[in-house]
């Protein structure tokens, strides 16, 4: 499994934006599972689970970790393609004149006071998240990505 998968295509972003697919990703993150195993856990039709797995598979968000034959049926065990999946900072850069990476997207101009405020806010959010063991909101995630 890769350490990091950077989403560079809108189709990939669309495929991973579905809440049900995110749930499937979280379920296979710790242990590789088959579509049938996931369907049984969720008490859902196997066809629905397989449809969403195939969408993730076709966009290289998940991979087949291994296969196993059981009662002459080949079972596929799925895992995420990477430990962390993040969108590229340039995914929404529609005004590219050429294929070169847009460096402007990575530059944040701020004075020392603004930088201190941002650093303090990031520290506060990180402490709150650890103390409450809560998941990050979209805004916190965006700020975290900017910090990296």
C-alpha cells in the first residue's frame, strides 16, 4: 500500500466524494474485505456494494489486495490504494495555459502577525481535536493541507 495518493482528476474526486464510498473505504482500511463481507456488515444488497467498489477500483482509489478461491468462486479482497488520500492543490485550476504546475496555488502571502494568528489557530484546532477525539471539519482539513 502506498503512503499517499494525490487525487489529480475530477473523476477521482467525484468518486471519493460519495459518503457511502467513504464509509466503504474506512471499513477496508484496517483489514482487507470482500464485497460480500461488506454487504453482510452493512446489511445491504451485494450488488450495491459491488457497484460502489467498482467505482472506487476504476478510479484507482482502492486495489485488490489478494484473491482467494472458496467453493470454486474467486473472492477479491479490497484495500485502499494508499494510507492517505488527498486532493491535489491544482485540481480546480481551470485556467492552465500549459501543463506546468501552477506555483501560484502554493504561495500564501501574509505578514508576521497573520502567520502567528494562523499558527495559533492551527495549534488550537489540533489540541481541541485531540482532546475531544473528534474528526476534522472541511475547513480544518483545508487549513491542515495548507499547513503541510
